[in-house]
C-alpha cells in the first residue's frame, strides 16, 4: 500500500501532516515516509506547543545561516540563492525518512508527537512525501 502526500509550504518552518497520514493508514505493520527533495526534512516532534516549531526553526537558522552571512563565505554552491546550500546542509543533518509502527490502523505515536515536514527554503514550495505501509 502506498501513496504520496503533497505538502504546501510557505517558507522555512515545520508543517504538520499527522492527520493526513493517520487518515490514510490501516491495519497493522510499518509505515515508511520518504521526502523526495534535498532541501527539506522529516521529523517527529512535539505538536502541543507551537513554540517548539518556532524554536526549532530559529535554532537551525542560527546553526546554518544563509550564505550572505560572513561565516558561510566558504560555500561555493550559491547561485540558487542564499538559502539553498544552507537548506542542503540542514537536510543532511536531519532525517529524510521516518518509520512508524501502525497498530490496528493507528499510528503508534506518543501523546504529544506529530509528523512534520521541515522546510528549509524561504520560498513557498509543494513537497512530495511518499508513504509505504507494509
């Protein structure tokens, strides 16, 4: 069983799509999610307090600033904009796939856990996440 989720982003940040995934899953098995891009990531993270999303976005912006920051002057892949190479670095540091157990049609997530696409680019994008349940 497989499908593709299309996630609209509006710049850097975390976009939760737990409900869409939960509505799609059935039975018992393993769910694998894989993002088909090199400048965003997938995370399981707290979905109760929106400050978690704000703080994670701020932390990664500080950890890997745009190429216009003097500390990033060593980068050579800069022709696609000041957010592009930093987005690739963030995607290299964070997961691009997730595996989640499914039991009796329910995701085996903890109480405060949600599934997020972590967009690392500034401009709006449509991202594809392939899902496979076995």
